[in-house]
C-alpha cells in the first residue's frame, strides 16, 4: 500500500490576486537556469584574470589539469548528480531540493569569492568549491523542468519550457560578456555576481514556491544504484578530461593507463548499474521509462545534439580569440570579451526560435520542429567548412544565427515532448535523466572535439612553428623548444586570450637576444595567429564534419519519436 501524500493541484493564482503561481514558477526557475549557465561561461572568460591573480601559470604542463578541472568540473558534477537529485525530488519534494540548490550554489559562490590561497593551493580551493557549486547547479537543473511541468497545463508547457531553455543559452553568452567586464575590474567580482543572484533566487524560491505534486514517501533510496552510477559516470568523464592532456611524450593522454582504466572501469560499472536497476524494487534510474517511444527518442536525440554542439562554443572561442580577432587588430587581452560579443548572433537565433517553437509544439508536437532544427544545425556545420579561417564576418554571423535558430527549434519542443511523456510521479527522475544525457554529452563533446583538434594540429603546427620562427632568425634550440610545446598548451593560450610566443621565447632564453624589430614581429598581433591559422583549419574540418554527422543522426532519431504524446491524456483514454 502506498503512503504518498496527496497535495492539491496548482491554484490559478497566488493569494490576494497576485501573479498566477505558474508565472512565479517560470520566473524563478528561469532565474535559476540563467544563474547556472551564466556561472559556467563567466568563469571561462575570467580564467586568465583568475590564474594571474593566484600567481599560477595555466600554460605550464603541470598546471593544465587545474585549468581543465576549472572548466569541466562543474559540468561533470552536474552530469553525475542530476538523476539522483531528481529522484530525491520525487521522494522529498521537488521544490525543497530546488530551493536548497539555490542556497548551496550561493554559499559556494561566497567561498570562491573569499579564496584565501594562491598558487596550486588556490587552484585546489577554487576547483573544490566549483564542484560544490556543481552540486547546487545539479539540484536546480534536476528539478526545475519538473517543477515547470507540474505548474503548467500540458498544452502550455512547450511555451514555458521554451522560455526556460532560452534563458539557459542566453545565460551562456551573458556570462561571456559579464566575465570579460567584471574580471577586468577584479576577478573576485565574478563570484560575488553569482552570489548576489543566488541570494535573490534563494529568497524568492523559499518565499514563493511550494510543492504541488505528490511526494512518494513509499520509495526508498537505491544506494547501490546511486553508487555504481556515480562512480561509473565520474570515472568515464574524468578519463575523458585527462585524455585531452599530454602524457608520456604523446600530445594526448589516451594511452595513459589511468585514462584507459577509467573508461573501461566506468563502462563496466555503468553496465552493473543497468543490471541492478532491473532487480531493485525502487530503482534510481527507471529503465521502464525507455519503453515510452517519445521518451527514449527525445533523450537519444538530445544526447546527439549535446555532443554535436557541446564543444562548438570552445571551438568558436579559440577561433575568434586565437586567430580572427588578433588579425583584425584586437589586443590579445581584449579578445575574451569581444569573442562573446561577436558570438551574439548564436544567442539571437536561439532567442528568436526558442519560445516560438515551444508554443508551436504545444499544438503540433515536437517531431517536425525538433527534427527540422537538427537538420538546420547540420547544414550550418557544413557551411562552416566552406568559409576560410580569416572569414568575412557577415557570412560567419549568418551561419551562427541559423545555428542558433536550429538549436532553438530543437530544444524546447524536445524537452516538452520528453517531460509530457512520463507519469507525474516520475517527472523528477525524468528531468534528471534528460539533464544527465545533455550534460554528459557536453563533457564528451569537449573531450572528443579537443582531441580531434589537437590530433589535427599535432601533424602540421610543429612544422609551421619551425619554419616561421626559423625565417625570423630564431636560434635552432629555441625553435625546437617552442615547436615541442604540446598543441593543447597553445590551444589553451588562444582560449585564454594570450599570445604564448613571448613567454615561450623568454623561457628559451632568446627573447632579449634577438633584434628589437624581430621581437616586435614575433610578439605582434599577427605573427602567431598567422602561424596557427592553417593547422587550426585542418583540425576544424574534422570537428565540423563530425558535428554535422551527429546533428544529422539526431534528426533521424528524432523522426522516431511518434506523434504528440501527453501521458495524462493517454492515461484518461
């Protein structure tokens, strides 16, 4: 006999005739999504200022892992925990877990702003509290979609989730610009910015939100399922993170025994997890949901979409910061902010398509819109192949705009279809599963895209550096030293808005031995970007071809989702 508590359905308005409750839910969850995504990208742009302030050279080989964990640790934690936290939301209240997520996120932001250490100790402090931020972000992500689904009637969820999804992508690019502006003032300001938003969101959530769905007190926690899933997925995603780094004389770390052990061991543990979930009474990951056609097709399409576009932002930032902007006269230290500005057409496309596609999906279903969106994305990836590295910006902006439109056409309808397809008491775990597929795809995408880019660069970049530096009269031993730098280090230099040749030639002891005119040429805005452009284009070709193939595969999968399916309506028949 079940002992779940029945809670009244959502009232049409707040007491006293104030804003209807559903709009209060949408506004608060949109703020939560905005905060979570702003936080991810604001750190990306601020990393040069952060590492400079704690006196740590991010390009030193021994410090690359700190840089990667600052970038990817947050995403890894959210990918691992969202299903568990979604299940806890089903058991103990989605609003309770969601509101606590705001509080955890805010506390971690304050701790980051008050970093007391420098050097490697400072980097470890920052990484540790970033992981705690990830726990708060996972609490928000795991339950926000379910809370919206609870609050809105079935025929309005597409519009509501469209607004929420738009906030997520808009936050990414707001973070790029905010990070550039705030870090120019003081790096701690980026975390105080997150803390202030988190404080407002925490107060608002605890004051306005309330439980509107039945809590499942009859459920028990699947401890073995949680353990095998968390350890297995963490091992795999951490192995991908370390696979990007050089190892044992190789430009990448895929031959590292620890990386191999993480990938194989993680896959085995996830296989054990799937076996256990078919044997326990109250599984954490309800595999039976995958018998629902709209659910499995929507999540599979979302995973392929996340892998296709997850690494895109990093590729575009490196392209702009390392090559295009310096060659157009921008100082290296100014390129992070301007990269965010020049990527705005991507956000604009999503802003135009997201809410409209969500509204239309309420009437016509997700199949046509989501499939068409992925097809548009695939075409824009192929279009990126046809433009030169030093491109004409209007053409680049046009491709970005339509890539954003394609992403907007897909995201809200697909999310709505997934959430509409499950019973109300499974919405928390369904939201967590959806977020796991998306976040894991993002981490996997960054690992795969960076690996392919670095593999392409490793064949042509050393030769380009050798010939270019030798032509300027740089001594052979210094040329060999610079050409031997792992391509991933040079990529991170471009990613951080830095010209590495000055520090590399200084470390080789020749910078002050060269004629002043030669030093001026070597450290100019054009020399390193010109050397990088041809090898970088070789890597981009592979990356964009793969992205196009993945987006097209997602479109094919999306066709199998079936017609408009709303679980409540099907249950009444």
